[in-house]
C-alpha cells in the first residue's frame, strides 16, 4: 500500500493463516501491533495521520522540534516503561533517581516561596514524612490533616464500584481537607495526572492515582520524561520496532468501515483497498470507535459517546537567555501549573525554551494567543526573576481540545473492556477499562489487553516478555 492509488487486495497470504489489522497508530495501537507480531501474527497497522504517536507527538517549528504537549510518566508506570524497553528508547526517557518536585508559591504575602516534594529512602508512608512535615505551603495543622487523609485513602478498596460514583473533592472535604490543602497538594498532583480538579474527578480514579503513585512503593512516584522529542520515541523508534517485528505500517490511511465476513473473518475498508483479517483491533478515540463499530458489537455503544473529553493547553516560550536552572517546577498562587525546560530536547542552540503544561484548561482552550501572551509572560516573570528583562524570541501555543477522556464521577461504568460481543474484534485506547486515567500508561495497558484477548481467540501463545511489566508492578 502506498500513498497513491491503491488496488483491491486482501491480507490473508500468511502461511500461519493468522492475521490482524490494528486501526490507530497511537501508543495503544502500536503496543497491540507489536504484541501480536511478537506472537507470530501477521499484522497491518493503519494510521490516518502522517505519523505514529497519537496525541503524544512532535512537529517542526522552524529549527525547533516541538512536542505538542509535555508528557511525563512515573516509575509505577510499568507498562509504559516496558514499551520504552521494547522500542529501545528507555535510555532516552530516564526516571529521576528519587522523587523531587520544586514547588514555587506566589500566594503568600511575603512573596515568592520555594518548597519541595521529595522522598526519602524509607518505607511507605514514611518516605514522604519529612517532606510533608517541612512543606512550607501548608500550615502545621493542614500537613497533619493531609497525613490522616492519605491513610484513609490508602484504606480504600479500588475494586469497590461505589468509588466511581463519588467525586474526589467531596471526599477530601469530608476528610478535613481545606481549600488550601486541595490546591497546594491534592490538585497539584491530581490535575496533572487526571486532567481535572478534585471536584470534577471520580474518587475511584483519584484513589487509584494516589494509592499507586504515592502509597504503594517508595519509588513509585519518581518522575520520568523524554529527553528527546516525543516523535523520536513514539514515531521513529516505534516504527523501527514495528518494521523489525514484520508489521506492515501504513500512515495517511483512513479506515472507512469494518465488517464481518460469512467465514468469520473481518474486512477493513480503506480507500481503494479491502484488507481481510482474522482479528481487528480498534485503537482509536472513543467517538471514532463508535462510528466504526458494527451493529451488536457492544451492548450499549452509546456509552462511548457519553465519555466526555477534557482539554490541555500548552504554552511555549523561547527566551534569548537562560531563565530557569531546574529541569521543571510546579507553581501555586498563579495560573501557571507546571513548567519544563525543553531547550536541549528541542535542538535550540541559544537561549532557553520553556513549555507550560496547563491541564483542565476548559476556560482557556480557545483564548487568543495574544491574550495568553499577556497573561503568562508576566506570571513567568513573577516566578522566575531571570525572565525579567529577558527577550522573548517566540511565543506560541498548542491546543489539545480532546487531550484525554474526562475522569468524571460515573465514567467507569462507561469504559468498555478489550473484548466486544463480536468475535475477533477488540478495543484499545486509554479510554477503555484499564483502571487508569487517560495516561500513556493506560494506553499501553489497553494495547496489551487487546492483544492478549486476540491471541487467546486466535490460539496463539502469549509472548512472555509482553507481560514482564506485570511482574514488575
């Protein structure tokens, strides 16, 4: 298949007779394709965009290589770490030796104040005890209250479906958390991981984030991020791994329909060609999956349309000099949430390039660039003395209006599993029932689940290395 005119042909010429088509080249689809190919299945991966990576990608802006948004992961994200190993990219996205998050606060009357969230080499929950005790952005009483709430959170049963119906903000209030404690700690972490403030987030998903990331293992919350453009990982290295595994990868290829055949196989229609396969994995956004699902594949397909979306706004600033000495920091008392130094990764040779990641950005996602410039540049000067008087060489924004699914109370009942009622058709995507919020970890886990389900139906062995991340969890 090329980007030009295509002819009619099928995809059933593999000697094993086991073939699969994966629709969608994001992390979920790439994972599913690799897993199936590693098990000896002949795989075709179809992606409508001109590159792989889904919503975690890079693009060129002059000489600058820009990530559409800042993506991080935690040491507890064992599936995504497995994915990085599988594509031979782990060294390009290392994890901190030990959790250390600088937190700048502008809300105090005395002015700019620095605190840190970092861990000690002690068992849970003592690993965060000294950091919390010294956290200057909360009062002594608020720090003690946070500790009590954390212990209560640790006691929640993540398998309890009633947690999904409650909102995290109400639970925090019922457990004595002040508005300041929510802002300075719970939302500091929760907004970045859930893409929602506590009052808009499912207690089930929030509890999963905090129990897994902060209360499971001392090193679980250590932060990792790509030191190269995301496209280097999720496109170039991923495509290299797919090629090595024998996957036929086609970009700029839109699927128009998916249907069953009388002999139990599947037909996937793209302009000018019909692909025939034993299994199909739909690894696309929930609304696109709804459009492609054949009748009867899900008991309540309309649930997919009820899964809301949440935006992320990314503000990009290129200065003529260095204004930040840390790799990243979080902020309080300001519209700014998280700021990352992307200078080296972008290829910038002079000056400094900062990326601001603004989650739960419903109020700003459509704000004109000029207005955002007028708002965020003064805030950066308040946060970073070095920015005062520095020249701004470039200012631009990237907007992901449907960056994640909205983690609202009740969303858990809407998220389908990997299997459908149609034999041979599977679902993947961060929005499926992985138990995780919409993260790179959730996307990879969904791809593994879809591949596992397909392999069981196809009678193929599960590649042991595909499930190594489960052993590391």
